[in-house]
């Protein structure tokens, strides 16, 4: 069997992804399958943000707002809050649509902004959405304010609920397993869309804007529309992820959509390798899994070493997170798994050296 | 109005101010189809500003701007690119971290149409179009004389190649008017010579060329007509020979003490005010 044949490799990867939750379950326990579910949600977010930041080069620090819009849409339309219990296949797309709408809403006034200014405005936007969610409980109670919305309907299709126990071929699937497969399907879809867009006329236009917006515009790219498209696509993915999050968690509150979350998703994109889908996925996995490892590992480890807890694991987590970021930026500035383009960008190229020689030679003639 | 008109670009009384500075004051230009039209002038004369106006990067303050029979005052750059004006930049503005091929492919953007649906499904139309884009881009790279591997990053090309890549990218938009802002700057004699041949080839293919250049020899040997800008005003226009001997032009370049006349009228040399 030839493993290097792409078809075989894909088959193997698919198989690995399918059995993964059971392996995790067997090795580390049920809780870690749940963490894998969250990892998938974050990967979706990171892939969405990658379109805005990685492809089009628009620094968005309020991206979590779209996640919030998707989550709250699901929560409001599928919970006792208004007594609405709309089915998932209506609410999820609706959440994506709203998020897309908000993406355009954010994009439109910021079209003329670049770099730092854009970052600041998007940051403000993210906060506005969160504060809205926090305060829309008076005079009319819509979001339930800081208490958030609970008892959200589980993700379900018809009578099949992803939160229930099911059995197939004698194998028991619990809630976290079923959510894993559901999220995996959505993540693959999002990755597929990203990949196809990247290598297309639209993707090229995004990258041209990232490289030089003025030149892109002068070459006939309608930069306004193409940038709005990037915002809209990114936001849509965020909205889908948000809806899934709400259904999975069964509870949403404004707390889940803080600036820290936006930064976390951005870190996944930057750390993994901006513009490269594999890199972004890797970044998402690492940034969800490693902190959990610390959360569970740091306490017992300190107990064993010093006989007591010296540093609170929670603060240690942030410390290590910061340290990891600095190290990666020092040693792998293009990210852990950069796109070939970014890699070439940040590495000296022998052709440049050759060229320099040519110039010297030319002038000597 | 579809009657064939031999004027491609008509500018009349174009003004552009930056605060108190009049970068262009009352410039009129009329460029015929199929000619190579030179635009010269001392540093800061407003040549690049004029380019920015006709490619939509700057909006003109006063005057009229007619291209190919339609009015284009205050249009966005992509509208003018669509209309058929393509340009290069004085300080090269390539998509530095995209390959040479991709740079040219971006130029095909406005003449192609596949969108999200095409990208996602890769349906027949999208595949055919994508392939055509790539083929055309390869063709244009060869046309301008870039023989490197097409996946070489733009920023890794030599200076002369980068200038030619900008031309290839501009040509990819299928322009009627190609505006080149100092394409020979920084090139050595051999490179300049091949650039000259390239410009002749482009003109022969039916594209009108508007050329800003400091290299007088190049201008004289290539252009059908030349206009001279100085302090935002057109001080002379005509065939290269006339312009070279024009008193106002000599004064502008050499800065003589003689009062700078808006005169120097010979036949064919127009003076704008
Ligand atoms: N965006 C701008 N804001 C303010 N002033 C500007 C701007 N663009 C150009 N200018 C000014 O307008 C004048 C004309 O500039 P322009 O770049 O058009 O000159 P040029 O003829 O292209 O000169 P060069 O030969 O050096 O390229 C200069 O004084 C310049 O400083
Ligand atoms: Mg200039």
C-alpha cells in the first residue's frame, strides 16, 4: 500500500478523524472528547477569521461578535426565552445570515480604514455587540442580560437529538461523540470552502488587496465589494460556529464573547500560519488543547514536585500561553505551518543572492 | 455617439489642488488613438498627479475628462480600468508576495467573471475561464520578456523585470490606453533599449501609450508627440523636435533667469493657460 498516494493519504486521514473521539475517550476520558468538540468550533472560527485576516489582510479584532450573533440567534429562536423552538435547520442558517449581515454592517463603514485603525474600529464593534447582549434586558427583556439564556434546545434534526444517547452497530454514541461528528462535518465544509476560494479568482483578488490595495483597485478590482465579501464570508462562518456553540452548550451569556476570545481566535490564525488552512487548523487545535493540558496537569504536577500549589494553574496557563506566542513569533514568524507563500516571504531566497551577483557582474562589464 | 473619433483621451482645463498647492492648473491634453504620447517635465511638475487623475486615484477639482467618448470625471480607479485605462506606478507597486504569474492573473480580474459559486463548484465555466486566465498570463509574461519560472515571487525579480511585470499586469486588463510612469527609471542602457522595443510592439498591437519619462533620448526616439508640464501647467506640446527647441521648455529645465514665458509659440506648439 502506497501511503504517499494522495488518495490513500486522504482515506487514512478520514479514518483517523472518524475513530479519533473513541481513541480520545479510551485514552484520556470523556471530558477530552468534549474538548475536541470545542476545538472544532474554534477551528471553524479560525478558518473564518483567516479569510478576513489571512487572505484579505484586514485585521479584525472584533471577530467574536459574529460568533455571538450566531449563538444568540440560535439561543433566542430555540429556547424557552420567547417560547420559540424552531428547528436547527432553520435557526442555524438564520444565524449565519444574521452574522453575514453584521459582517457587511461592520465592513461598510470601515472600508476606508487600514491596519491599526481598522483594528481599533473592529475591536470597538466587538465590544458593542457584547455590551448590547449584556444590556438588552431592559426596558424589554430580549437577551436576559448578564444572566444569559439557558435551557437552549439541543442540536437536533427531526426527532434525532445530538444530545441524546444513540446506538449504531452495537456501538454506543454519547452526546459528545455525536456533536464531534456534526462539528467535524461543518468544519470540513468550512475548510473546503476556504480552500476552494483561496485558489480562485476571488481569492486572488483578496490577496492582491492584502498586498497592495491601491494597485489592486487600479487593476480593476472593485476593492469595496471584494472586501465586503471577505467580511461577509468570515462572519458567516463565525455565525455557523456560534449557532452550533449555543446548541452544544445549552447556555449562552455575554461573558463568552469577550475581547479575549477574539484575540484567542486571532492567535490561532497567526500562530498556526496565516493564510494556510492546515496551519490555521493546527493553531486551533493547539490553542484549545494546550491550555486544557495545563489546566489539568499543572496542579498535580506542582503537588508532586513541591508538595503544594505554588502558582495558580489558571494564571500559569496565561503565562505559558504568552510565552509560547513569543517563542513562536521569534522562531517561526510566519507561524508553525505557514503557507508556502508566507514561507517564501520570510525566508531568504537563493535567487536574490544570485540576482545580486548578476547586478555586480553587470556593472563590472 | 458611436461615430469613430480619432481622439482617445481629452482633458480640458484640469485642475488639482493639494491645500494651497496647485499640482495641476488648467491642463489640457488630447491624445490620439494609436500614438505614443510623451509627458515630460521637471521633478514635481505634476506628471504623476495627472496620471493619478486619469486613473481615478485622485478626483479632479475642475475641468473635464473625456475618455473614448464618455465622461469619466470623478470615477473610481476600477471604473477607469474597466473603461480601458491601465497604468504602471513610478515606485513599483506589484503584489510583492505573489508570484509573477499571479500578478498578471490579477490583471485579468476585471475581464473575467466567475464568482463564489464558480470557485466552490469548479464547474466547467469556471475551470475553462481559470485556464484561459493562466494561459493568457503566461503569454503576457513571455510578451514582456520575463523568462523566469512563473512562480518566482514578484519581489524576487530584478528591477527591470519588475517594471516589465507591471506592464504585463497592466496589459492583462486589456487597456485602450496604457499609462507608463517612468518605466525606464533605474534601467541600464540595454534594458532601456529592450523596453523601447516593447513599447513599439505594444503600440503596434493597437494600444495607445502615454509615457512619463525623464530619459530625453528615449522620449525623442519613441514619442509621436510630447507635452511638457512645469509647475502644474502645460508649457509646450508638439512633436519631439519642436519641443526640444522650445524656449519655455529650455527655461523650465535649465532654470534661466529670463522670465518664464508662456510663449514659445511655434506652429504645433500649443500653450495652455
Ligand atoms: N497626495 C498629495 N498630497 C499633497 N501634495 C501632493 C500629493 N501628490 C502630489 N503632490 C504634490 O504635487 C506636486 C506634483 O507632484 P507629482 O508627483 O505629480 O510630480 P511629478 O511630475 O510626477 O514629479 P517626479 O518627476 O518627481 O515624479 C508635488 O509638489 C507634490 O509634492
Ligand atoms: Mg512622478
